[in-house]
């Protein structure tokens, strides 16, 4: 079984321009993500998955400088870009994270890697209960191919509703232990206050440290003022009308989708 790690990354953000290139304790945001990915056991390749747009060229250079691969694909369709990268690098499963999450859980990524090796019938596996930005997932490439074959959505930046369909796929949710949970902690990068939060957090560790999530918690538990920096930021989600449209599509076309899935899984 070939498990790869995909980092989805672009530099198009309008809320916080070039946020992935911003420094956190001497290392860019995206390089923090790369360094964490290198701690995941059993991954054949790490691939930074970006677009063909010229503005994303710095991400390609960073990939080369950090001795990982990159793939430049669709600028809008994140799922298709991920599928193309997975197929080029012959991945049976993708463990993935967006580069907005420089503190994703290495421990749980390794749990997920072990889980798919033990049960290759899994299509989509994800963690829940961790703070925003710390959760991690894996998806079978054939499941991703099925979704890309049938979906009507083009802009798939927020794509979880297209994949987390237990009526179609074999889904596993990993509910994390209580000591990994933190109510109200926000650990993803979308706005300037998120950056201020991360900058203060990483400032509590030696330069270049790959910060363990539990060590980050310990620091934040003793520095509530840092937690408060970005508590007010509301996490973006797919609007309710789009969620309903996707659910209605799956309900209406369930038999057809299952047939397409069966053919793809037999390939």
C-alpha cells in the first residue's frame, strides 16, 4: 500500500495576503507544515499541492528547497488537484492537510496512517474533537476519484461535505481522547489575529522547533491572553444552501453514484 502526504497550498488569500510565506519564529508557515509532514511514518512521498498560477511559484521553490515534491494543478478545483497529484505519485491513500494549519496533530496523523494499513476497506478517515486546525484526515484515492467523477461543484475549497458521505463510502471517525481536546482554542491561519496568535505561541519555543500539540496546549493553558487573541474569529464553512444542494444530489443519485464507485474500485 502506498500512502502519500498532500499539503494543499495557495497564495491567493485576500484576508491575509501571502500568509503561508509569513515567518513564525524564523520559519515560514508552510515550512512548519512541511516539517511536521516529515514526522509522519510510512508516507512514501510528501507533495505540496498548489496551482499553475504564477502567484504560487514561491511555493514551488520552497518545496524544492525543502526536498519535497510539488504538483501544480487546477486553481479552483482542490479535489481534482489532489486527485491528479495522487495519481501521478501512485498513492493509494492520501493523508492531507491544508497549509493553513501549521500545528496539525502529528500523533493523530500517525494513528490514521496505521489505521488505513490495518483496514484497506476504509474510504475516508478523520479525527474529531481537536481544535480547529489540529484535525487530520486520510482518503482513499479511488474514493476521491469517485467524488471527482460525479460532483457538480467546481470550487471545492471546502470539500468535506462531498466526501463524508457514509451512504456511499466506508467512513471512520476517530474521536480523540479528552486530554487532546481544548474548547475555544483556534489553531488555523485565516486572518491577521490568527497570525498574531501563532506568532505569540511559537515565540514560546526555540527557533525551528517542531512543536508537539500537547506542548502547545501546555504553553497556551498557562497563557490565556494568547488564546484570546483570535477566539473571536469565526471559522468559514460552506453555506447552508450549498450543503443542502450537495445532500439532495447524493440522495437523488445514490444508485448511480454507487455504480460509478463500483466500476472505479474494480479498476
